[in-house]
């Protein structure tokens, strides 16, 4: 039986494979420190890997299970251990000169985020997210939405650069698996996902957190995990921090208590420069779990 929902929102931002490990460790530390089970969040907003982790939580996966997953303690029969069925890789047409996947977005620079505009210049990728998404497919199925009253997934319309939020009930709502696939589609790494005739990519191209979606939701508190923000340098981290500051300011101006959790310098050093590199994911989880109590204490002052 699902625990009663709270008037809290959980926002989990983009961050790739390293961000997933960091966010999982941070959530485990948050629950240990505060006693709050993130599965009881009344609203869950996920972007990119955050939509995947949010989908796992919305499907009932606990922080204890996440911890056992990263420590390789789960039995083979557990959904988190699900592997994708092997199938032939999709043929990718190779071109001598790479062709931008959505060049018209550049003309919208100034009306959409810089990252969204520039993403249109990247050729379409040929990778597959099937293996990554297999646990969510096992939990949520391939045709349904997750069993949560307010799970929201962000993506970017790849033809006009506008943010789209999946999850509202209705005939056009896609399966949760496909919404999350779209949200996790990093430009250049994976082909855009077609939903209802439109092409979609990673919601992080608009904002790595999209915490402003928690506005006007009648909430007491918003907990934001932002693995791409926090300490450190770099264009992407700067982009993430700018959007995060603006979104948090808007929420606080509306009278909402906001708890922000971002990586420490130590976390960032372990996470490395490539968000898609899985090599250090177990160490990242443990580092986030260890630094979590300090970060939680700071967030709840």
C-alpha cells in the first residue's frame, strides 16, 4: 500500500549516469537525516536522469533498494536488475558531413535557452537507451503511466525549442517509459523520440532542473536535487546554476520553502567531467551518501 502523499514536491534535475548515482546517494542521505520518504512527495518533477529516478520512486522503489542496487546487493530477480532484451542495433546512416538535427532552433536564440538553440546544431545520435531504461520498463510497463498522482516529466520540443511537460491525464499522455526516454535523449547521443507526431529531446536543454514547474501547486515545501549545479566551473555548471537560482527565487517569492541540494567540491571531483561515464558510479553514490548529511543540514537551516 502506498504511503499518503505529502504537500512536498521533489524536483530531480539532469545529470547523466553520474548524476543518477549522486542523486540516489543524496536521497538516501536525505531520508536517513530527516525521516522523509521521497516516495511520499505529492509532486515529482524529473528532468533527464531525474525523470528516470523519479519514475523509479513513483513506481515504489525505496532509497533502501537504491542503496542495495549501488552496493550490488539486490537479487537477480529484483526489477532494478532487469536487463534489456537483446535485439539488433538500429542502423545509423553515416554521413561524411554531419547534418544538424534541428538547425531552425538557432534562429530562435533569444526566445529559447542558449543550450536549446545550440542543441539543434548537433547531428542526431544513434545510441539506444533500452538497457538504461530496462528497470523502469519492468516496473511501469511499456504502455502505461506510473502509479503516482502527480509525476511530471520534462522534455524539449526539438522543432520549436519549447519545454513540454508530460504527465497530465488525457488521451495524448504517452506511456511513462516513452516520456522518460524523451527526457533522457541527450542531443547527439540518441535519436529524438517521436511522441504524438512531434520530436523530443532532453528536457535539460531548457533547464537542468525545471523547478519553476512547482509554482502554483499549493505546496508547503519543494526539495530540489541539482547534480549539474553547485560548486565547480564550466559552461554547463554555470548554465545549471543560473537557471536554478532564478527558479528558486521565484518559488521563494511565492512563499514556498525550498530546500536545495547540490554537489560539493568533493562530489564534483569524483563525478568527473563526463556525465555519461559509468566508471565511478558506485564511488559517486558512496561519496554523495557521505557528504549528504552536511548538505542536508545546510539545506534545512
